DNA sequence: CTGAAAGCGCTTACAG
DNA sequence: CTGAAAGCGCTTACAG
C-alpha cells in the first residue's frame, strides 16, 4: 500500500524539495520553476494530498470556506437552492460550510460566530429571516471583515441581496388570465398579511389595474392555519363552494394548495379548465402530475443560485463594506392544461 | 461598542491572566482554580468568544467536527435525517460538516479527503451507496484513525451501520392485511430487482408464507421508469385496471405512488377501502391528506438518527478499528382509513 | 529561483 | 495551582 502523505513537509521530503518550494507550487504564486510546480501537482494528485485547511487558515491565507446559513430545510425549493449553491461554489474552488438555524435566533447567532471562528471568506444567508437579528449578524460579520449576501430574504433588505421577483410573477399570471377574459379572481392562501404574500398581492393588483378590472380578487384564507398542503387547499375549495358566485380564475399560494383546490372542486363536479382556471406556484414535480397538469411559476432556482454566488464573489473582491443593489430574478411562467378562457 | 476578543491571548490580557490558564479553563481539564474557570467562562459568554477551531485542530486537540456525507437531498426523509442528526450532534457538542456527493464517485472521494484534512472526529455516511467505492472510503478513513458509521446503506453492510428494518415493515403490513382477510396482493413499484426492493419483497413473502397464502403477489412495475411520483402510481393503476381479476390489497413503494394509484382507481369508480385496501410507505404529509387518508409506514427517523449518532459516539470512544453490530430500527405502522376487509 | 525564519492560535508536555 | 517552551501545518516576509 502506498505511503500516505500528510503534510507539505512530508511531500517535500519525498520529492527532495524544500517545504517552501512545495508551498509555493501549491499556491501557484510564482517564485518557483514550472517544472517543480508540475512535479508537486502530480505528486499531490498521486497521493491524494490536500494541504491542511487549519494550517492555511491560521497563517492568514484564504480558507476557501463559504458559510451558508439556512433557516429550514423544509421546502423542495430550498433544497434545490442548496444543491445548486453547493455545485456553483465548488466550481469556483470554494467549500460550502452549511449550517441551519431552525428559526431559532440564538442558534443563528451561534452559527455566525462559528463562521467567524472558521474564518469563512463570505456568508450566504438563505431565506434570511425578517427579524432584527439579521442586522446583528451583519454587524458581527462586518466587524470581522466578512462579506455577506442575502438570498430570498423574507423581510425587506435593500442591498447585497438576490430574490425572485414575486410581484412580477403574479402580475404576469394575472395579466395572462385577464387576457383570456377572466374577470373574477380568487387568491387561495395568498394573503397580504404575510410579508411575501403582500408582495404577491401587489403584483395581482398591479395587473388588475392595468387590465382595468375593478372587481377586487377574493382572498381565501383560514386564520391560524399555515397556508400549505393539500388539505389546506381542499378547505379553501370548500369556502369557494359555499359562495353563490364562483370566481373563474384561482391563483394558489403554491402547487400543493392548488392541487388540493383542484381535487376538491373536481369532486364537486366542476371541470378544470372548463369551469375554472387554476395557477399554482413553485413548479414542484406534483404540478406536472395532476390531471389536468397545473400551470405554475418556476422559481428559476438555478439562476437565483448563480446570481447569489456571483454577488458574493463580487463582495469578496470589493470587501465587506461594499453595497451592491438588489438583484431581482425573472420568474418563469409554466402554462399547462389548467388554464383556459372563462365559461360564458 | 464593546471591543471584540479574537484569541485566548487577548482574553487572558483582558482578564489579567496567563494565556495558559485561559486555555485550561476553557478545556476544563483541571489544573486551574474554580474561580478562574468561572471568570473565563463568564468573559467568553460576554464577548461571544469561541477559541479558533483551526488553532485547536492544529495542536492535535479534538476538533469537535463530524463529517456527514449525503448522496442526495432529494427525499423528505433524507432531509428529516439531516435535521435530526444536526440537532443531536450539536447537543453533544459536535459540529456537523455536511457534504453532498451527488451520486458521483469522484466527488465522494473528494469529500472524504476533505473530511480527513479537516480532522473530523468521525464520519456518518448517510444513504451509503451500494458500490465498491465505499470500501475505499472506509479504508482512507481508517488509515487516518477516523471512525465511520453507515446510515441506511443501500448495499449490504455488515457492521457499524443503522437502518430501518424494511423487511419487518413489509411483513407487518402484509400480516395486517392478511388478518383482515386479504388473499390477493399487488406490489406497486416494489420490485425485487432493486436492492431495497428485494428486502421489502422478502418481508412480504415471509408474511404470506406465515399466513399460508400461496397466491404470489402481483408485481406491478414499468421498465426503465424511476418508481416515484403520482404519475407513476397512476400508470401502475392502469396496469391494474387492465387485469381481469383485481387484487384486493395494494402495497405501494411510497406514499406518492400510493396517492397516484388511489387517484386513478377512484376515477375509475372503485372505492377505497370498500373495493381495495392500500398501503403507502414513508408517512409523508401527503399520506394524511388524501381521502381516504393513506395507511403507511413511518421511518422512525428520529430513532434512526439517534441510533446513528449513538453508534458513532461509541465508535469514537472505541477507536476506528471497532466493529459494532448492525442496528435495525423498528418500523412504525400507521393505519388510517385506506384499510378494510376485502369485498366479499 | 531557493533557503531559512517568524508566527498564525492553540494545547500539551515540563518546570516551578 | 501557575508560568513559560515547544510545536501542530502552513504561508509570508526577508535574504541570498
């Protein structure tokens, strides 16, 4: 079995070089002959040797680590973000250091401290919470010279941030349906009381105004129930069935709720899209698998992730005091079978 | 603004102590007065100071890091595992270092190298791949004195491993239905051709033999299609509808496939559980939200995660050469509305 | 281009 | 109980 190599010193001894030449070859900073560099690189590959991140970090060299802080890993979209960010960072030679705060403010502060002590080169706050703790985190990071970017912040963040343009998404959905002739809209679970709901509601109102539709959309929601899941959709559909006059276009907070609405209304004998048109949100696998297939809004997660990694890259170059404008990502409408002109 | 403290030396200066006393107080190894220890602890809390992991690691002290290697983050179950493992490890004072291999063998080897260079104290291989690369990973880790445990390995692993007892789960499901009088079974997407499918198939066969049922279960599957999703379930249901004689009990590979089967058969006018009984697997949120609510098998993820963290803890104490027996976790049957006696 | 020193933050010996 | 040295693996100055 091949002897394993554990340090630059061992590698140098093995190659008959000085430790310093080896270090220079690894870091490619010049001051060493091309032949030596090639020899060192080859040996690293052969023995699977990577210089100790601890040694490098201590000496003040860049650690190559990026702290990624998530609130929760509870939606497929967040998970897709993780996957893309991981891939994009490693392509740039960074190592992601994932941590989860589980909505706990104190855990969040611990996570930031850990990032600082690990000397990460930058931090990505994904699904950044809306509360004031974020300001404290940013202050801590800035004090240590570590740049941070927000991805999909829930609260209002005015710089160094990337998010899907939800307002635009809803405006487009609404405009699409208005152009088909729809005049009576219902919002299933999209309530202006939640921060992200407000943004989406604004988009609907903007498009209705532009289409000169004065009938306000009907807002369906249940107090004190988390607006998620098939069952929630079914419950909202029941609210709708109790109405004397039905809306012809239903915009759901997400695909699962949309599927629940669909299921319940179909059971009541209504036809989609004959009697009503339906839009989901998120473009989950589920949306493609209902009958009729759901129209929905894709998050463009790949683009969001790329923009976030890009933004952080710029901040790392510019330093922790840089302030870059908010990046809004274009939503992508997916029109499937659940959409048609309203019934006459 | 309070001055921030960055090293044990600064902390010592600030408290008028020697750096060494501070280090001893932090590590609680004795050789320092209780008063000094308390004073140091209080100051750490006040300034939010944590000693540099890089410094500790370099000096040979334990790093407190545990490498967690995942294949993919594609199922809710895997994600629940991540969450529980993270919580349990931090409760023990460890820091999880998450990495994803994305089914790529070379990426996997890189991940293991990274763990080694980070001097993790142990490694958890979650959803361990079935291929030979795992042996290589284990060899690399052992060579560096790092213990590793497998969680839910897909291939056969005979030691230091924790997994749900899938065979037992299917045996219980089958026995439950047999006791209700069912004699004709169908397996939706559970095929003995896949490693985990074989294990589950064995469980069914064992229970059928015990119930003296000689009619072999009908295996529904589609070649070259990944057995997942509502649509797959609907397609399997169509195979079933084409049969002249229908089974009365359907066991699905997971809840999504079960929901697809349910949807399609209901559409064809069949009644669940009047005409057929249906079992899912995974206990996803979805299973509770169909009508009728699906019976299913819960993974006991919390217990799996606890057993895994426990096993790794033991291995860390015993050293990397220890061999502990495989831990099988009891499945938990969730019986809901989709189960009844077969039609007469 | 190459060699040797200094020092990052820490802990583990070893003296007192 | 406390002090001071040595050294983990590395890179960045500084000499040659």
